[in-house]
C-alpha cells in the first residue's frame, strides 16, 4: 500500500523534531515543507486552524488524512506503523513513556523553552528586540533542574523510560537539541545525560536535524559534532 506523506514543520521547533525523529526511526519516507508559522501562512491554517506545527498529511488508497501537532501524529504512527515500537511493549513502559512525553511538552517547554527559545529564537524571528537577561537566567536555572532530574533517571535506566529506546527519548532529545543549537546546555555538568544524548544523536534518524540551519540563527560550534 503506497502512502505519500508531507510534513509541514519548522526545523527548530521541538514538536516538529519529535515527529521527524519518529518518521526516520520507522523509516517512513516523507516530503518536508518548511513553514514560517509566525507569519500565519494560509496553507498551514487551512490544514490546522491553530496555525501550529507540525502537520502530517498522508495521501493513500483510502484518501487523505491530516494529522495536526505532534501527539496526534505520534499516536497515529505508533498505531498504523507499529514496528519498531516506540512506546514500549509492556503497559508500564508505555505509561512511563507517555508520562515523559507530557513532561517535556508541558513542563520542560513551559519552564525552559518558553524562556530560552523565546528570548534567543522567537524574538529574532519576530523582530522583538534583544533578549532579556532575567528571562535567560530563569530559563537556564530551570534547565539545570531538569538536567538533574534526567541525570537521576539515567542513573538507573538505559533509556529515559526504561530498557528500550522510546518516544520519550525522542521528545527529550528534540527539546534539548534546539536548546543545544544555541549552545545553552551545560553538558559537562551532567555526564549521564551527555552520554545518552550522544547515543540518540548518533542514530541515523537524527542526521537531518544536525544539518538544520536557519538564516540569522547560527548554531553553536559543537552542534553537529557527534563526539562533542
């Protein structure tokens, strides 16, 4: 059964990156369309009234399916393309993976991304002026708290949610990779998290993310280095 997929995304959006990683890990080919979501393009609004990325469109024998935003897309990919399984095989593993997905998309994004990415990325894209030092400091302090929590998890586990790679790892790596693009992750102070991230970063599905660049937003020098 032939299915043509188109992913509407922004390269430095953590939610979009989660979907790209899952598609790559499952070896599902897709055409990518980069969208400037902050400009509220009509093409994106017609697919997703919220105007948010990512959006995955699948055209197949049964017609067109439009999936809006990362949780709906990830659930669909697990349901329709179950191998390799990225939520875990046991109920407890799936529950923990889902918990961490929520952790990154809500708590981490609110406490870290909403400060660091807003100040360093969104303000530039929207031409809102220079970053506020107080906001950057707050985001960096919260990042350290989250890194400590991940260090604690990885002291007892091979992967974030347990013994196997899961969507929780892709969620964590997606969020941290965008922060790392701007050079704000204190890797040296969290060796277990660094080792885990290097392992995820070395997977074939991660390679397209390492090639991401955006005009006016240069990455840190180590961003695409697998052995940083």
